[in-house]
């Protein structure tokens, strides 16, 4: 049945081509993969140490007392939108309207080098433990009269818990 041959040979003929295209695709994908880490290395020289793995973050969270250790980190990250117009949080991130927040949880107030703090915050003698941070985020001026932080305050306790847990996990070195 010779009329049947051309249709039958066509798929055969196209198979090597498909295989070649497949291999080309694979090798392009492989190239892309091998280039990505190099690119990351050269671009991320500013703050690579701030990138904790999910396992390290989970360990930091598990070290916190309740209710923080059960906090919703995704919610905390969303709430950080309230802060990011004035603050950076990664290690080595610059000061903006507000100071860089790397290492905040547990630090003494007014710790970020090169930031011009209010005299009131410098003189406050506060340490940013969980309870103090909670009061600060609820109402900065209620805690430190005269502070330069013109943030209105976060009223819901569960929102502050989520935000503080997120801050701890994202602004602390791995332990
Ligand atoms: C409108 C800008 C602005 C916003 C929004 C803002 N901050 Fe601030 N923040 C500041 C300024 C300015 C200071 C320094 C206050 C001072 O010197 O009195 C500060 C100080 C701080 C400090 C003390 C840091 C230290 O070095 O002692 C913490 C902690 C902090 N902010 C957390 C937050 C969090 C969390 C949010 C979001 C809920 C937030 N801030 C929102 C401007 C802001």
C-alpha cells in the first residue's frame, strides 16, 4: 500500500527534529540554571546574610513565647506594609525616614548607627523586648512622648503579635 507510506513516514521524519528541539530546550534550561547562582552572588553582595532559610525562621519562631510562636507570619508580612515606607529591615539596609530595623527585637532603643534619633528616644532607656515593642507599635507617642516616629499605631493586639513575630524572624541572625 504505497499511498500510505508518505503519511506514515512523516511522523518518523519529524521525530528526530522533535528530539533535537527537546534537547536544545533542555540545554537552554540547564544554562539558565547554572547562570542564576552566579548572577545572584554578584548582585546580592549587600545583604546576603539576612536571608535565612525557612527552617531557620521556623526555629526562631519556635523559640518565642506564646502567642508569638503561633503567630501568622504571612499576616505579619502583610502588616509590615505599614512600616516599609519609612523602614528597611534587612541586614545592612539603609536608614530612611526611620532607622534600619535589622536586629530590633531585643536591642536597646536608638541602636542604628548613623540615624538621627529624637532626644526623647535616645533618653528613653528602653529595650525592644516583645512587650515594649507591642506598646510602641500600638501607640509610639504613648510610649515615648516626643518621638519622631509619626505612625498612628496598630490597634488590634493580634495584628501586633503577627507583625512582631514576623519582625523577629526576619530581622534576626539565625541561632
Ligand atoms: C512615617 C514614618 C514611619 C513609619 C510609618 C514607621 N516608623 Fe518606625 N520609626 C520612624 C522614625 C522616624 C523612628 C525614630 C524615632 C525617634 O527617633 O524618635 C522610628 C523608630 C522605630 C523603632 C525604634 C528603632 C530603634 O533604633 O530604636 C522601631 C522598632 C520602629 N520604628 C518600628 C516600626 C514599625 C514596626 C512600624 C510599622 C508598624 C513603623 N516603625 C512605622 C518612622 C516610622
